[in-house]
C-alpha cells in the first residue's frame, strides 16, 4: 500500500500470467491481483473449477482478472458484467490488448431481472467499485440491470458447462434468485461467490440462504480465506508465496466465526457432480 502512494509513479502496462494488464498508482485492484498479494486462494480455486468449462459469466467483474484467466484457459465464451463506466471501458480495452475476441463486456449491474437501479460509485479519480442503492457516499446514477437468467440467455444454447463468479457487494442472493433452478442444474457446472459479510445485518442467516439457493448445482462449500490470528506482515508473506490458501470450514465453525464477526468475507463454492 505504501508503494502505491509513491508520488512519481506513473501508469504502466505489464504482463502477468500471460495477460497484458494495466497498473495504476493508487488503484489497488490493478496491483493486488497480478502481484499476488491478494486473492491467491480464490485464484487457485477458480483455476480448478474453470477447467473444462465452455462458458464463463463474471458478475461484478471489476477490471476482469478472472475473465482474463478464463480466456487464457481457453474458455469458449466469456461475459464480464461491470456497472462502473470507467472500469467497463478499461475492461473493453484490455480485451482488445489481449486479443480476447471471446470476451464480451456488459456495462450494467446484476439483479433479479431486467430493469434499472441507482448505483453509487465513490468520488475518486478512478472508482474501483460501487454498490446498488441510493445511500452511501459518492455519485449516484441510474444503471441498467440484468438478471442472471438474462445473461445466461446471451450464451450459445450449446454451452452446457458454464461457470459463474459473483462479487456483487451484498446482492449475491438477489442475483442468484434471478437465475432459473432448472438452468442451474442443466447448464451451470460451477459457481464461486465472494460473500461480503459486512453487508448483512444477519450474516449467518444470509450465508445459509445463499447456500440453499445454489444447492441445485451441487453441495455448497464455504471456504475461509483469512486467519484473524495472523499479523499483516505474515499475511502479506503467505499471500505473496501462495501459502495462504482458502480452506474449507465446517458449518458449525463458520456460523460461530461469522456470528462473532471474526471474518469479513468468505467464498461459497458449488460444483456440479462430475464437473
């Protein structure tokens, strides 16, 4: 974080894991993913569930690191959904820079169906994320909303092994309920959801509801990415070396730690049997 604030740094284009990627001063997401100081565990899990997939939906794509990983893995059709205008524009540029012709970018939010919603982005030179809702600090604007079923309908009908990633800042259950259970069973081979527990008044119940909503894909598994007993330097080292993986947690342990607010986010995974 200190290095990001060095005043003489300028934007640059680099290559990580075969992906042409922009790096901007003071824009954390352009540093954290490629440099491996964040999300190493989720990336490892994602690489395992994307194998054999014929399509990928990146809900809440941000700059599209997971979309790029899917393209490098040879996934046949990719849709990245990102409502922040500046971020979506840069994502489109990245698709061109990397010659990812199979990557389609939709500048919209995800919900339980077609419509519009107020979307708030922070007042910043490069807003990295935002959230649906009229409250919060920043600039609010109306954005187009598509349901998961709408996005699934944009994929070729022969796509039967679709992987979905969601990172939608507290609207995970709304988005999942915008799908169709039969389509979940027949076409979605895997789902990885980053659940931001701080967005919920009752996070234990919210996590249970979300797990129940994706049971039709396969038995949900909760993965915990952080350890409250590890200091910041140790956390940085484990992430940078890949030795801080996600680990599955038993239901009782998850409920206890979530209720105590010991963990800020978890990853919820479901995979079709044999997928």
